[in-house]
C-alpha cells in the first residue's frame, strides 16, 4: 500500500521529488516501528494498515519525541514539534488516502492532533546589509579548472543570490529554472511551484541585465550540456544541485556578516519582508511567493511590526531612561 500511495502523490498530486522522498521515509519508519520495535502488545506482524489504531499513533508520537536526532554540526537533541508534525502530516495524508480508496473503514489519525509549536518570525537580512551583499564580490565554493571557469562561477553565484532576493523563489524552484522559462524580453520569469502551480514573476531591470550577462557567458563558453537549457550549471554543464546552491548561499551570507540562520529561505523571506516594508500589497506578495493562502503571507506583517517596535524603542525619547522634566 505504501508504494501505491507514493505513486498516487507522484502522478496525481504532483508532489515534488523531495516531498515524495520525505513522505516515503516517514511512512516506512512508522511501518518499521509497528512491525519491529513496538511493544509486543502493540506490534503488528505482518503489517496491515487496517490494524493500525490511534493507540499505535500516540505511542509512536511519544517514542519519536524522546528519540535523539542529529542536528547542525553533529549536535544531537530531541526531535522538535515542527519536525514531528511534518512526520504526522505524512501519516495523515497516507491514512486519508487509504480511507478514500476504502482500504480502511476508520481513519486512526482523526483522533490525533498536531503538536503545538512556538511561533517564530521568519529570519531576514536587513536592507543595508543586503545591498552591501549584492555589491560585494561573492566567494566561490568550487575549484574551477581555469580563469574563465572561475569568472563564470562568480557570475553564477552572484546571480543565484540576486534571483533569490529579486524573485523570492524557493530552492527547488531556482534549481528547476530553464532559460526558456523567461519571456522573450526577459521581463518575466515563469516558475513552477508546489502542486505544479505556475506563477509569473516580474524581473526588475538590474536583475534582467545580470541574467542576460550570465546567459551570454554560458553561450560564449559553450558549457551547457543540458537539453532543457538549465539556467544554473556546474563547470561540466550539468544542472546545479541543491547542496551546491545551499552552500553558495550559506557562505555568501556568512561572508556578508549575516547573523543567525543562513539559507536560501532566508533570502526568500527577505524578498517578502522588504516588499512589505516598501508598501507592496499583501495579496500581491502572496501571488509572487506562490502561497496557497493569505495566512502564510501574513507572517511578514508581524516581522514589519517587530522592526517598527525596535526602531521605536531605539529612537523615541520616552523609551529611554527617565529624565527630569
């Protein structure tokens, strides 16, 4: 049944390859626990989906929340509520599918609620630092075979930062960009996002110029070996990988003095926050970001309020130490 469900979310739901991979891992981990690691009274051997009850899921949540998982820099800690909720979301989709195809009569997940998670404001780069970052020479993360390749790598790395900040795309969306996704005059970019939904993003003049310069250099060096004409390439002409892009962004933000989290998603949050700060309409930001609901976009309002409160506290005379009048 797991393979049948995976085929369903691939072919019909059109989930991204990364999402499909995560769903499979989460479900198979739960199945393994049910058949191999659960207490004898709860163990389901052989595994049958119709034998799963809410008690199995509650015990699974308890076990997973106590397990040590590897974090950044090799550190270990307990699985956080947000990560556990993502695993529960995979199981919720799985059992909902089984109920729909009438493989089970009752959905055991109907009694299971998501864990409460602390609300966190999205991290973003302040405008002044973002402007400096865009104007500085970016470090490369790869060993280039010659000077021309080094120059192209520098152009590519800079453009990656520029498109994340100028278009607000997700990591998977950036990797998937083909040259043909731009309009003929390079004034718009067509992006295929979550759920295979398409959206058009306008390209501002400085970014348009940077894109044309980079594409011209690709063609001049004739390194593209990809039939789909991928925009971002390795020296060998293959489409760039997720991990390479992540490292480029992380190192660029680190070298640029950005504190806290350093990832492509931080640049996406920066795109939205700066648009809102300069008066963009919330609905317009939602459309540009590819959010399914306005609720996902409204978090940036809280970011702006937090910035205003900070500025007020630092600048308003009544917020300082008490003074005699």
